[in-house]
C-alpha cells in the first residue's frame, strides 16, 4: 500500500459505520447520493472486510467488479477521496434478498489492489478485464492477463487519457457532423487508412512479437501403475461451429479427458464502454441492442431502468406492461433458441433447432411490427417505450401466448425430454456444486438448475413483476440435462406471465416524462442529437447499479453521471461473460465432446461476452 | 409468361431454360425435344451458381440473421446452398457476418486464404462493410474490405433475411457474368495470398510496414531503410535468447512436474 493512501485514510473524517466495529478502520468514507450509497474502503483492509462480509453477513455473491477512471471528473472529490482510480464492488446476498452493498476502493495510478479471487473466485475474469482496460494490478490474482485485447496491445484503452485512432472529441455530438456538417472520413486522415495507432519510436521491422502463454499447462496427474501418457493442448476456435460465435477454448487433454480448460475471448470486443462514454445517454440505447443480440428488448429495459433510477423518471402504467410483455417474449424466444442449440451441440444438427425456432419467427414479427426491426429493436426509452402498440397487436400476441407458445413448448418437451441421447449425454455432465456456482458469480438458469431459488425478479423486483403470479422453477441436479430442462420450465413461466400481462394491459399513455422520452426521428435530428440542449437528458450527479433478470442471467448496468449529457462511466455487467468463470471448472474431468455441450448449456452470446 | 395454372409451369420452365441456351444457334424443330445447345460459359456458370457452398462462419449479430435465412421460413435450400461447411477448404462463399475486430482479422484472412478458388465474399451488414455503429471503437476494423476483396455488400444492421437473399442473387448474377476464358483461377500465374495482418501494439498490415516506419520513426529512418534495399519485408519472429531460456525453464518445470512422485 502506498503512502498516499495511508495519508488519505488519516485525513478522512472519522466514519461511523457498523462495519468498522467488525473490521476496524475498514470504512474510510461514505458518499451518499439519492440513488446509491457508496462505502469507501481502505485498500489494505479490503480482504478482511470482504471475508467478514462473506462469512458473517451472508454477502455471498459478488455481482459486479469494475473500475472508473476519475481523471477528468472536474476535480471533484467523492467521499473526501480524490485518488484517480475507483475499483467498485457490488455485493449481494442470495439468502437475504435485497439490495446491494457498494464498496469502493480508490487507488492512485500504478498502485495495486488485493485480488478478491481468494474470497470470491468469480472475480477472476472481472479483475482480468479491469487489468486489461484500466491497467490496475491485482495482487494475488491467479492468472492476470489481457482478456479482451491481446498481449502486447499498447496502453489501457478505458483510461480517460487514452485516445483511440478515430478520436475526434470527448463527447458527442461531434461538431464536425452537427450542426455544421462537413464531415471528413477518419480513414483519410491517417496515412495507413486504417483504424490503428502506433506508439512513437516503434519500429515494425525490429519489433518482435511477445510470446503469450495462456496457462493451460496443468501437469497431468498420474496414479502409480497407470500407463504413462502425454497430455496435449487442443485449440477450439475462434472459428469453430460449436463455439457459438468467435470464442476460443484452450483445452489440455489427456487421452480424451480434459484436465484443464481456459477460455479465451475478445474476438468480438466492440468497445461498448468506450463508445458509451462518448455517446449521450439516449444514444446508448441502440448499442444495448447489440450486447445480447438474441434479446435486444431485455437489454433495452435494463439500461432504461438504470437511467430511470438515476434520473428519477416515472414510467406510466401501460408502458410498464408493454415492457414486461416484450421482456417475457424475448425470454421465451431465447430459451427456445437455447434449447435448440444445446441439441445442436449434442449432435442433433439442425432438426430440433428448426422446430425450436419456428415460433421465434412469429415473435420476431411482433417485434418488427412495433419497433421496425426484427433483432435490434431499440424500442424502449427513458420513461416509457418509443411508440404505442399497433392496432391488433395485442390480439395477435394473445393468440401466440395462449395457444402457439404453450403448444410449442409442450411439443419440445415431448420430443426431447425423454430422449435417450439427451438423457445419456446430459445426466451428471458438467456438474458443479451450488456453493461453487455462487462463489463463481454464476447467474441465471444455471443457478436455478442447481437448486438455488434465486431470481432477480423475485429477489429485488423491478418493473411490475410483483403483480404477476409466477414461480421460480428449480431443479436439483445442476448438470446439462437440468440446464436444458430448466429453460423449458422457465419459458413456461414466461408464457404464464405473458398471459396475465396481456389480459390486464391497460390503456393510456406509453411515455411518461416528456421530451427526451419521446424524442423520435420524426421530431427532427436536433432533438436526438441535443442541438439546443433542451431535450437532452442530463441525470443528476451520482451513480447507479441496476440489474435485471435477463434470459441469460443477471444483466447489470453500472452508470456514473457527472451531471452532463454523456455518461461518465458506462459499464455492462454481462451474464454471459461472468458465467464463463465456470466453464473451466465445469469441464475438467469430462470429454472434449462434453465441453462443447457444457458451453452450449451456459448459453453465451459473444456480443455480451466481449462487449 | 402465361398466368393460367396449366400453361404457367411449362412457360416458366421454358423461360428459365431459355437463359442458359446458346444465343444464336437455332436447333431444328424436330430435334428441339432432345437437343439443347449452349456454351461452356453458360453451363459452367449455371452449375456453379446453383450449388454454392457457403462457409459456416458467424461473427456477430448478423450471424443470427444468417441462421434465420438458412432456416425453414426463408429457406436458403431454394438456391442450392443449404449445406454450410465449417471448413474453408470445402466452401466457396464466405459471409463476413458481423463486426470484424482486430483480434479476429488474422483468422479471417487466413480462412480466406484457405478457401479454394473460385471464392466469393459477401460483406453482410454495416459492420463488415464499414465498421457500422462500432466504427470509432479502438479494436474494430472499419470494413473487411481493408484486408480482403469483397464481392457483394449487403447493407443493414442486421440485414433482414430478404436483404441477404437479394445479396445472394447479386452473387449469382456476378457468377453468371464471368467467363471461363478470363477468370483468374485458370490463368498460368498463381493467385496471390493476402498477407496476414499482425497484432503488434496495434494491428498492422505487413504491406504497410514502410509507411508506418515513416510515421513512427520519422522520414529519415524510412529513407535509410530504403537505401539498403529494404523493401516491404517483415522479418520472421525469431526468439531472443531470453525467450529461449524462458521456454527451456517452462519445459523443465513441466517435465519435473510430470515425474511421478
């Protein structure tokens, strides 16, 4: 720990907090905003505090771990501390439902933070991500490496002083496009015509590529008397039909048995967070579509809810119903798609998937009717939805929810659940005990397939979920078969919610807050781009973490506002990315062919993994 | 074409065949039931376009629409291309379906090089065409055509299946316009492989090494390199002494761990 941090700890006013009784000197500051309360932790007391919280206060679930660079925050201190980097932890308790505990650790540049992986193994990938994007070293992390960029990448791109090749200005709208115009192509400004920057003094002729190791070299364990065999590393991907996109798995196998597996990602790292900090708040909405591109509606809703919480925007009744309907339709289609592709990975190529996605097209037609797009709906706004349902939409949706979808789910159940191959390949494969799943921060259907009745819709209800009657199905096995079957059961519950919501949907407005909620293209370019500034949303200074139960797990948005028209920090806690923490532990001991299905049953989407 | 149901099918069939027949040679009427005269180009292109083998290769969101296109509702099988091959050696049409990132480009170029000629590339969606909404991002390539040649661009974010099918029709039209006398893959000279981009501090194309040197080291350095005949070359990545030592240590550790206790 550095001297500055000690100094800060002494300077900080004495904080009365109950946690200071358990771990003396742990809490050195508080920063209460209207939205969220933040506790500042002394860097050297972080691990004892986390251990205390996990063991004595039942905060067993590390939901989000991220970082913010306060370099350009207008010189303001938060909680009396002004170090540059702020590592943020959001802890939840799966037993005691309820809100989060927000811990902040402020460190200066070049300082290290103790790794939380010894207490919460789920911090593994998230700490690697923070190291990659912000350059913060975590002492004691087992495998700190660049996960989203590549070894040898210059700089840490999410720092506020790191500029990309196509950098124009810190915040949109860019002056070169609006209002004056006269935009020049960025490629034309760079001599090599490509989106790349090179450090000064770098010589490509003498440069040597750094050797990068992805540590899958766990030594094979031999029992005495065994045949002495050699193990080898098998590479899957990034171009492989069973990795669900551009994902790479490095497996060390002995014979056909996996003894170590390391996921390698970043092949679809599209810089959502960097672009999100340049965008205005509303401009991020279409980008959220492209996170989990199977369910754009859920992502829209999660982001809209987070911003509404930050800015205190009310949503009218009808819009709440429409949002629930859209989210549950997308949960149904996601689970049907997921089931189809688990079967694909089991070797039943195409046919079950074709059956499973038949109804998906009908749901997409409904989405297209209201939003204009099949996949990238961009339908929700802060304070409502962008436009009302079209005439006759509710009737068509009712037909789907009351007749087609239950029938389709029953058919899938009948065709697949008793299938001998599905059972044979599914039972007992990819098992992890429930406590390991929680420790690894895994969320969504995977938790419920292992008997943990944890669903954000019930644990911390958002929207109007407290009005509907639905169950959280759980299964106790925690294997591939349970993960397949839980999706079927959850889709049935989603249909149940849909039936109730479509029955009860009231009339009325769909946009509550004026102006920025209803800013559509019809109202002119200036409205959206914030030409006059009148319609641009500027949430009050503060921060918010809001999570929803997306079909793939817990989707959270961590947003920091400095009161301007652009988010100061825009972080996505994506379920697919963090669920991959479990891929290695789940696959060890099984065959290579099983690893494909284990990955399929996690149900990842690469747009969300790499962001 | 007649519209009556009974004459319609026959007329449609005749019309469809008509485009593959020789333009000027007229077959005598008594032989028309048995003999069709066509050209090598026409029959060659017809068979190529009617049995395209797309590469099973998805990058991002557009891949979902590609799957939808191949599925029952839009049914790519109507155009003789329902079987997608995951191996580039067996396929001749590549959909670049989604955002191309710098980390992925070397793999895409390698896959493109591995495809046997004749090969076609469809750039599907805004991202593959020009970077799309993520163009300004620091690891996003603004268009796959900066690295490999593209035949057809399909706009949209993502393109609807209908748009993709329209793009495929355009690929078919392009195939039909080609002549076996002029196509590059029957020429004597070997077709060139696209050099594979390298991931340095940032991605760079081996063909642009000189340009980058001029920029990072100043004009003089670039001049010196050209003086001693240094063209556009890139040295192979030789291991340094330390790296070799590092490798030896790792191997020793591994061997030691492998020994039964």
